C-alpha cells in the first residue's frame, strides 16, 4: 500500500551543480519530520574542456545515479526532488523502469513520474553543462534517448496546440537544441518532467525567453522563488556572537520571524549597533585565527580583513584568478612604496569530499603561493594566506561567521556561486564576485551598491566564448599587471621546483580557456583594492555588511514544500 502523501519519503537528487543546496533542502525537509534520502555525486568530479572520454565517463556516472535514485523512489513510493537541472536524467530513467520492467502504459507512467517529481533549481544559467550530445546518449543509453525523444514529441505537440504554426516557439521550448552536435537541454527536461518547478530569479537573457514560454505552457506549476537557506545552520547555531548582538537589538523574535531583520536597514547607520556588529565579527575572527594557527600553522591578525574563497576548487571557480591577485598584491607590498590601508587574511578552502585532478592542481598552486607569501617577512602583517585542504561543516560555518569578504570569483553564468554564497551573506559577509548564480540573487536582495561586483556578465561571457573574441595573449601583451603577475607566478619565487607551475601559463594563455580568467583580472584586483580601502573605514564597510545581513532575510526558509 502506498504511504500517505504527507509522509512520503523524499529523495533529493543532485548531480554536482546543486550539491551544496542539498543540505539546505534536507534541513528544511527534516523540519517537517520527513524521511529524506540524498543521492548526489561528489562535487568536483567532471571532465575538463575537450575531454571526450571524461565526458563519457561522467554521463555513465550520472545515469547510474539516476537509476539508483529512480529505483529507490519507486520502491518506497517516494517524492523526487531535483536539486539541479542535471539531476533531471532521473525522469527518463523512472519512465524506463515503469515502461520496461513494470509494463505500465505510457500515460500511466508519465502521470506517476510527473506527479512525484519536483524541481528546485538555481537561477537560469547555473547549470553550465554538460548539455549531453544526442549521439553520445544514443551510444551509452539508447533506450533513454528513445524515451527522451518521445517525451519531447508529446511536449512539442502541446506547444503546437498552444501556439499553432509557431515554429520559433516550438524550437524555443524543445528538449533538444538543434545543431552540430544536437544536444539535450537538461534545464528544459527538469521543467517539463516535474509536477512543480521553483527556480530562483533573476530570469534574464535567452534563458528568460525560454522560461517565459515554458511558464505560459505550465502556468503556476513553474514559479520564481529565491534559493532557500536554513538560517539555523548558518547563523543561529554557528555564529553565537552575532546572534547575541541581534537578540540584544531586536529581541528573540528575529529567530522565528526573518522579516524582523528589516529593522537592521536603519540600525546599520547607528553607531551603537555598528559597534556591536564589529565586536561580534572580531570575536569570530579570533576564533578563526586560533583554528588557522592550530591546523595549518598560520598566525593571523584578528583585526585584518578576512577574505574567504571556499569551494570545490574546480576550474570554473577560477582559483587561478584569485592566486594571480595574491601574487600581484604580494609583489606590491614587497616592492616598497605602497602600504595597504589595512591588513588582509586570505583563506582558500576546499569543501569536504571533493576530489579530482582539477581540485588537486588548484590546491597545489594555492599552497605554493601561500607558502611563498607566509615565509616572506616583508609581507607581515599586511598579507597572510591560509590554505585549508578539507573543510567539514563546522569549519565552513566558522569561515562564514568570520568572513568580511565572500570571494565568489567564478565566471559569470558558470554556476560556481552556489548556496554557500548565501550562507556567507546571512552572516553579514560582503560579496565580491561576478554576476553568477546566487550572486545575482544577492544583488537583487541587497543591491549592487552593497557589493563589490566585477567582470563580464553572463551574456557577455557567453558572447566572448561563442564569438571566439577572447585573446588572452593580447591581454598579456598589453596589460603590465597581468604580465608581471603571470611571469612571477611561474618563476622560482613561487614555484616549489623549476617548471612545476609552467602549466598555468599555458592554461591562462589558451584562447580556448572557457573561464576567461585574464579578461576579468584588471577589474578583479581593482575591486579587491576598493574592498580593502573601505574596510579601513570601519563605518562604510560595517554598513554594507549589516545591510547584506538585512537583505539576506529574503532567503530564509523554515520548511520546503514538495507536494500539493
């Protein structure tokens, strides 16, 4: 007998892009006393550009993930919650099991799959790929491709009924993007195959046009909603100094009524509350300083700006952009003639459970630069760098509590900025980043004036890649900052042994670099300088931080609906 709807188990599925949203979703579901089962691939597992065999292996892994999740959900009559678009492969996999193994009719199978599947995705453009080539799907899983074609045929028949004779709109909403090669649109599949879809704003660019048409077809079953965040995990339980300051100013009601945080928009301009906020932030910096001293042997100043770069250390997060910025700052300090307006502590941290060659390679470069900076007495106390190779959840929460600057340097439109960026914002960390993923959500919530935004936007980045106008060697030749930073990075000053970092030059000067690192370097270091200068003016920076915390109430979620 099927279980009661209100008590059906929930299977949360993420195929990497939404993996950092899974803890937020499971926490919200546990608040409803639901049975929650997670199905995820570890972050950081994926092919590099042009790696055909790696792409094939990743598809096999994702199909296996989809099959396991589909079988588990069908076995316990569970609800399927897609945490990202790539998890949508569970839709044709569930159809395959119902059609081929349980002999269900197509209509019965489709009704069951759609009725049990819900999508909670990030803002459009979060899922950079892969958009699976139809040819590869045909080679690896021909039955799945056959089912996808049938889903698409029926879907396009509905589109024809809605807009008779409108070929452009049919092409717009198709599950397949025509071209050479023809590719599956996973985002469209996540929408068409789910009974209800919630997708974070903003909806802009080409994705907005597609979503507008799909929403016209789906009605209220496709709706915008901010990415939900479990504030208890990030602030109530993990940031006692700030929680105490909020309770003193607002009373206990802020814990259960996030709208109360709107009062901070006026308190940000009151000296007494700014002082209490700064004291809480300093207490957290002291806690972080102790952790860094005991775990990686780096002594830091609790009055320094804490600049945190936390992630999977995949190439799309552009660890090399941050490393080049560190080299440039180190060279300025040691050359003399420039004194930073305030000291800076940079923490480069890798999420727990991340593996793969990209992450290891990025980690090695970060360590090499950190070692060079930390052993240079001329850089003390202006710049200190700590590299944390593995961050369990308590460490992540401490980093969020202590961070003054949340560094989100991923290429715009890559989806590198995930739920962790919201976790830092809810602790009052000011965001430095591109308009990518949840950074765009933060901009809607707190305003660009309270952030340090830089670089190409999502549409510009796509145009640069698609139009092949990116010429990193020209940037290197023209910009002396880029040239010196890159030349020094691969030199014996930073390389642990001769030639160890030569691959960095090749990667960054490659015109096929999909992450456009050198294109954004100038603006990145400029905004870093602005952030440091404003931090030296404690009033200005504290106001931005408090207004960030106030605006983050938009993301607070007490529960997560998956049915009804």
